[in-house]
């Protein structure tokens, strides 16, 4: 309701720089009764006081893995969707463990009756595996990296280290 103070707490992985957010005029951007705050605790952990959140919203974040990718993609791309079948098999287990960790952390933060809204990158099984980013972007970047590898500017290990620590879940994996 108008006039009721609302705390909006921004949190993410340790890689996020909230500098631009902190430069905003909060009263103009969010409203006079909204108090934006930033949690410096990694979103794979409980990052606000337990049982304190009425509505939690996550947009395009829960596809990240909690650490380095479980395997480095040897060739063909930068994302688990580009990996060989053997390499792809390593990702679901890490992603499932991380998904459980993320959901348990958010559950600990929610008040009874609280809600969690998630908008996440996913693979559409109905379309044969299309996903956000089903473009040639990844292969274009990989082509550029491969050129650096062939020219000696990058080693094979450096090229593989470009593997992105992400996993796009299917609908089935989201609701499991």
C-alpha cells in the first residue's frame, strides 16, 4: 500500500558490481517509500535475515553454477550446449546440486506465505533444444578464440578456460 516502507534488497553472485545501482537517486528511481539495499553475500547462500522476505524475484540469474564449470569444453564452444555429449553429461549433476542450494537459501529467507518468482534461461524441449542464445554468438566467439589458439596467442588450456559456468535447465529440471 502507498506510504508503507518497502526494502528492496539486491543480491547476486560475487561477480556483480552494483556500482551503477548505488549511483541512482533512490527516491526518484524507486519511490519515496522504497529503500534499496545491497547484500554482499553470494546468492548461493542465505543472503538476508531468515524469514524476512515477502516476495523474492530472480531474473536471469539462476542458470549460473556456484563455481567453475564441472568440465572445460575442449573444442566447439563456450557453453554446455556446445559441449560434446561426454562433456555435457558432467553439467546436470552440478546444476542440480546448485539448484537445490539456491532454492533452499530462498526458502530460508521467505516468511510463511512468501513467494519466489523466477524468470530463468531454459532449454525448450518442445523445439528440439532451442534456448535463449541459440544463435551463432557462442560459435563466433569460439571461432575467434580458436584463431588465437592456432596463432599461438592462446594455449589450449586458456581456450578451454573460456567455458562459461552456466547450465540452462529444461522445464522438467526446473520443477523437479
